C-alpha cells in the first residue's frame, strides 16, 4: 500500500507519517520525505534572491517515482509525505490512499514563525510559502478519494479507519 500525505509547511505531515510507522510496526514500512527529492540548489528557481522550494519544479518527481516503484517490491506500506505530493498526477497514480492535512493560515503562521530549521525566514517568504501552497495545491479538495483532516486536532482513529477500508 502506498499512502501520500500532503499539506502546507508545518501542517503535521511528518508527525502523521511517524505515527503510521508505529501503528504498522508489524509490517515493513518505508517513510519517504519529499524534501529528500529536491533538485540541487543551482537548479531551483529563486524569488527575491531566495531559493524557492515552494513550487513543484523544485522537486525530482521522477526520482521519487522510481524509488517508490522499486520499494513496492520490498515494503508492505510506503508513506510519502511532502508539500507537493498531492500536486503531481503521475505520483498520485501510485498512491492507494491520499491524505491532505489542512490548517488555518493563523496556525500556519504561528508554527512557521517558531520553525527555526532554516534560520529566521523573512516575513515575505513565510507569506510566499502559504500563497504558493494555495496556488499549487488548490485542486486538492477536488480529488474525490482524498481524506482531508484537520491538522489542528487529533485524527488518529479517522486516519486508521480510512487506511484500513
């Protein structure tokens, strides 16, 4: 089974993926992070002199697809999480279950402001992250078989039920 988890930065994608790994510890589970499949920095477009990670063409979808296809031979469950995993049709065709984690802009801003992994991000770039997600992932709600969950609450049972359907 291949499960895709998408959502804006700081929505809880990685946390949910790690929980899934614990839930299915009797099976072989592979976690794939879309962040591990970005192109080299010199190939990623910039915005205002800042590397623009917030766009689909920053990611090596073909490399990720190849890894998934190979991993399907070995693993029972493959969980892919990332900003843009639900924004690429060919990648989504590999997924058996799709989960989109939705958070409010206010929660995003609070969580992103506290996120210091990349140092202090300029305010304009944090706003750009939100706007890019809206732009590139706007059709997520139109996917008929995606489970949309609230990234501000506890959705464990709902997600487990969806995966086990």
